[in-house]
């Protein structure tokens, strides 16, 4: 018999995040089904999107007659999972193609409610629309790093960000098998560590799990590897720790935090990589996009020359023009395109205040980008 994919199990370290959870329940359970519900959940890799979906299915086991879980990382993986699902019906369906699954999704039997989960639809080039059934009785959940998929929403768009400080502490303590209250020094170290990790679910659980693995039990006594010890280690070996593959499976998130970022980085065009590295050398919150525009319009020349620049300054200006100019002149659209690509991979988020656009990097993305370019960072530092 053919077996269709199942949603990943809930991590033992899962901590429910109240606010996103209420949003999800409101849109999927409480609001009236006057039209088909399409609910995208977007956010950076490792923020807990799939886990939230798994928790939802666990809490509402009888809400849907059929649950169809699909790996949406590429159109071929969607087609494969659609086809496999169609063939699970057995008699007469053994040779069904993926299109047959879509036909079935568009004919949900009266009185039934189905749910289709398109998980990890991260590729900005994926034409996801061609895989969305339109039957009012099939709810669609989409998880993605690409915030642009929010446009598909018919009910709500959950932008899942970092955990709150309390949620992150709970998750780390759970993963490390520790309990509250922590001694003062440990508590301070835990808070500093969570800040360094940017309250990112997968990184927080990874840190807790690492501490648990290095803890020991002698007789009845549990000797924890402390958060203070981990924080010291993190300061000197950040890159190695973040590349580590852990048994901490947040929805089988076996890859280290950095490895996940590396995979997205591989498909970025060079100009996007360059801008990302330059941005990572600023302080990570609120980088005004206008600063790039102003500098570019002035040809990156100093407005006032206070002290003579060294030879290398000319080559820095040349590199800046290469990065931010197109065809040797300032082109606003070109820069916006680069930023849009970085946003679609969740490398940066953008917000605007009084019509000024600010870019923000997650602390771990900033750290990862800086760790990647120590040898090559001279030119990037000069540019920043």
C-alpha cells in the first residue's frame, strides 16, 4: 500500500506561543467559513512555522476529515506528494497522476472539511498558484520564508517572528532539562544568550539541547552544563556551534542554523550577497535605506573632506558603484530589486516609519554573515 506523507511530530521542546496561536485559531476555527480559507505562515528558517502547524493538527484532530501534508520545497516535490496521496485510495487509483489529486481536492464531498498543508514553500521562483485547489471546503495552510506569499491569504497572514523572552527561556530550559528559578548568574547568562540567539526557536532549542548533552548525572545528582559555560563557548566558537547538527529535532530540523542559511545563500545572486555582507557590518537594527540612496547620488564622494583618504578609498568607491549602481549610474529600482530578493529569503525584514524604509537583520543572520566573511571583510568594511 502507498503511504502519504505525515506532518512532522511535535518536538518535546515545543513551547506554545500565545499570540500567534490565538491568531491561528481565530482565523481557522472561530471565523465563519463564508469563503475558502488560505492561511500563509511566513518567517525566517527555524522560527517554528511547521511546529505550529503540527500543534494545531494535534489540538484539533477532528476538525478535518482529510489532512494532506505536502513538501512544497519545489514543484516536483509537490507533484510527487500529490500523486502519492491520490494513489493511497487504492482500487482504481493506483496509476493516478498529480493532476488527479488536484481534481479530488476541488471536489470535497459535501459536509466534509479537508486541510492541505504546503510546507516549506521557500523558493521565490515556485509558481504555487497552479497547485492551489479552490473548493470552499478545503483549507490551505502554507509555510514559507517568503513574506510575499502573504498575498495569497483569504483569511489572515501570520508573520511569525522571534519568540518573546519568556517563551524563549521556557524552550531553552525545557530542552536543557533545567527548572526555574535559575540562580542569578545563570539567569543573567541565559538572558544574554537568548539575546545573542535573537530569540530564534531552533537556535534556542539547539543551545538547550547542547547543554543537556554535556550535563552529567552522578548517582542522584544532576550536574548541569551551565548556560554561563555555553555563553562563554558561544562567544569564542559561535560559527562552529551554529553549524552543529543536533539531535534536537524541531520538525526534523537536523541542520544547524548556519547550514540552513548557507543553503539559501547558495541561490542568491552575487549583488544580493554583496549587499547582505555590507548590511551585516552595520548595527543590525533599523538601517535606513535612504542612506544608500544619498551616498549613491553623491557618487559616494565625501561631501566635506575633513582628512585625506588613503589610496584604497578610490577602489572602495569603485566597488560601491559596482554594487549599487547599474550601468554606471544610480538606479533606485535596481537597489529595490536586490532588497526585495533578500526579503523573499527572509534575510532582511523591512519596516517603514514616516515614509522612511528601515532594514533589519536578525542578530543570527548578522553573525552568520560576518562569520562567513572574516577574510574577505576588508573591502566590505571599507564600503560600510
